[in-house]
C-alpha cells in the first residue's frame, strides 16, 4: 500500500512538473505548441502506467490494475489529441479530447468489473483501435515536423499491429508465441519500446528536417533570429528555442521547400522577412519585441551554415 501511494505521489508530482514547468514554455496554442503540451502529458501518463504495473506485479490490488490500464490507454489517446490538427487557436480538438475520456472510462470499468482475462482483451482491442487511429492521423498530418510525425506514426502503427496479434494469440491454445513474444514480459517490452519511440519522435521536433537541394536554383532568404546571444539573455534559452521551432513550422506552412538554417529557416518567398513577421504576429501570437528579432540573415557568413540551431 505504501509503495502504491508513493508511486501515485511520484506520478502526480511529474504531472504537476509538466503543467508548471513544461507547458508555460511551449508558447501559444499553435499546432506545435499543442503537440508539445499533450506529448508531455502523454509521457507523464506512460511513466505512471509503467510504475503502476510494477506495483501491480509486486502484489498490488485491483485498484492498482485499474489505474495502470487506464493510464496506459490514455497515453496514446492523449497523443491523438496532440496530432489532431486544431482549428483556430484551440488547445486541442474537443472531439479528440472527448474520445480520450471515453476510452479511459471504458478501460477503467472493464478492469474494475470484468475478470482479468476479459479485461485484458478489452484493453488490447482499445489499444489496437487507439494506436491505429493515432498512426493514421499522424501520418496524414502535414503541419507538424515531418520526421517527428513519421516516427510517431510508424511506432504507433507497429504497436497497433502487435496489439491486434496479441488478441489473436490470446484466443488460441497456449503456444510458444503466447509464452514469449506475447507473454506479459513480451508485452511490457513492446510497450516500453513504443513509449521510447514516442520520446524519440518528440525529440526530433528540435532537429532540422531537410537540407538545401543543390538543384533548387530559386533565390532563398535566410530568416533568422538576430543577435542570438542577446536574445537568449533577454528572453531565456527555453523561450528562444520555442520561438525558433515556431518560426520553422510557420515557414513550412507557407513554403513546403523551406529548410532549416543557422538560427532560422531558409525560404523561397518574396519579401520573406516581412511575410514571416506578419505570420508570427498574427497567427502565432508573437509579441512586438519577439517579431523584431527576425532579420534577413542571408548576408551572414556562409561558413556559419550548419545543421541544428
């Protein structure tokens, strides 16, 4: 009991840290901001689920199993909210949020009221549907960083297939598969692998998504955050990196050929600086002092061209 209370307190503390520390640093409710916010919550739920399963298999009761199963399915359900394209300036789709709540309630009730074998099948069916839906939505998303979203979609698609196969194996007589790949240990390994790949997908948000095409002869303008060191001192590193990510996302919305450049993004747009300044102010809610950070960086030394920030 004390261990269960300790794990619950840890999960609550982690969620509180996400809300108090991470969420205020991801900027306004742009598509990227929404993705980072809900991905952080999903990560907290994943950690909580793993911890509660450890407590469960160490002698925890039915309540522990209910919490573990519920948080396990809520983690990918919340990711569906993260990748669902929000309309206007909403903090996520109300439809996706409502569906996530329904999924959590269904799994919680089945884990609490049904026998373990039946509730396991219900959870596997729900995971198949949720992760499959997440994979489709992610792979169809054209707004969020491509490498990140493809990694997420591939990982969730693979886990959806695994969950579907687990249902089939559970419905057949005991076999080497049910004792190895689809055993509780195998399922745990698959879940951890999927969770780690989701973490990789989020981490890829900050990496450059493309390199300039040598055959592309269009004139490009490097729109960059000027005086990088001064900006970090004035606004803080976390905020400036958030602005950089939003700038690159906005550039890709306007120009599909946009590529990451030093402290900014290269675009083939007329009057690129003015266009992106207007975009960041109107659509992404940048303050005047943040908009003024954007300059034409095309005249900077070509030797500074490199991958990363």
